[in-house]
C-alpha cells in the first residue's frame, strides 16, 4: 500500500522527500477522482468533499508528524491522512460502508480514524477539532509524555467560529504544542473572504492570540514542506502553538453536489489559483528528479491500486440494520477508543 510506515522527513534529502510527499498527493488526487465517480454513480451515501488544490498544504503536515503525535484532519485532507498512515483500502471501506473498515460501516464517510493511534475522527462542526486536539495534548502532558505535537486543519471560514476562538485561546494560554493549519481557499462555502473577515490577513489572528504565525504559498509543495516543517519543529521544541496560513484556491465545489458557480473566475488567474499537483510535477521534471514517463507510470500504478480496492470493497458486507449491535465502540470494541 502507498501509506507506508512513518519515516523521518529530512529536507536535506529534498529530491527524495519531495517525491515521497508528491506521491501521497497523487494518491489522494486519484483516489478522490474515483470517489467523485462513485458518488455520481450513486454508490456513496452522504457527501463527498474533495481536496483538489489543497494537497500540498495538507500533506506537509502529515509527513512531519510521527508516531505518538495527534492528527485531526478535516474534509479536504486526504493527502495528509495518507501521509499519516491512512490507506486507500480503509478510505474506500469507509466511503462505501464496509463492515471491515475502521468505522465498521457505521459512520459518515469522512468521520474515520483510529484514536488509539493518535488519528482522530473529525467532528463536522468547524473549529471543533482544535479543542479536541488541545485536550488530547493536555492529557499527554498530565501523563508525563513529552515531545508530542498535535496537528489539525481548518478553512478560512472556520476562523470566524467560536470554537476556533475557544480552542486557540486555550492552546495559547497552556502553551500547548499545537500546529493549526488554516487553508485560506478564498471562500467559506460560497461566502467570499471580504464578507467573512475584516482583517487584512488571517495571519493577523496569530498576533491577537499570542501565538507564532507563518505564511505560505499553498500551491508550492517545497515551500509548504519547509514552512510547516519549521512550525512542527517549533511546537515540538516547546515554543507553543503555531498558526500556519496558506493562500490557495479550492479547485472544486464545496462538495460534489456543488458546481462552484459562485466563484469569481478571476481567482483562477491568480498565483494562488494554480494546481499544486501540477506545480509539483513541473518541479520534479524541471529538476530531473523524474521523467514524464515516470509520472505517468506512478499515476497508472495508483489507478490500478484504487480500482482493485474498489472492486474488493464492493464485495464486502455492509451493516444489516436489523442485526447490527449499535452499542458504542467504547463498549463493544476497546481497540477503537482509549
């Protein structure tokens, strides 16, 4: 599987590490293209929310976290999920409701995780995962654990919520090792930035909460890896919460049910409107790290893996409502919750 065990991420080996991160991005893109197709075919119940255009920013957090850390991704973080250890098979099992998946076919597709491994299933309410991660970090601190980092992500619209304020304020007061990624994708669903917040830059919010802030071009994989890597290192070194804001564009609708007709076409002509996957591919070829033939081979390989996993999962059992024991996992399966 592509989601191999965690390896150290060292930017001195830039070519190797860049390509490794790119391949997680590629896997996420190909997998999500298949999810969109399955949704349109009526094989997925619930919504499908894609991360096209946000993969570079997302993967840059997943690759820098390590075993023992906490990761709470959101709906557009498939690339980060895979870098943290999620797999194509488990993703498809959750979306298609297989009983063999991590959520046993019970929960909505994006609400998947393995809390005992530090991989937190997301709560849909925007900003809610910030407090959850801070709580997890405080629990680790009370147990005497050190060197732990907690990472989570949010969109620009989520920074306007009370949950964002409460979570980030608590993290700042407690100097928790939180890394909070804010993907400024220009729209809170269909609400443009100029109707969402009045500050000149979302990075200004870091100053207000007394936390360290970092700005990054969310379409540039190399820059994302360096900036987010520095933020993770700072948090792990005891420098408190780190807020990282990326400028990028959501290259699809809010969900597959949404045609994004409200997006001003001028955004696509801006630097933040570039496709981060295409930018990464251009960098790889320009620096002779791989050829166009290599890129095609990698995509073909991932596509075959995804297609094979789909065929497998579609043959797996789904819950029978009349027979399922609907007790909480914490009562029926101690492997799922702490």
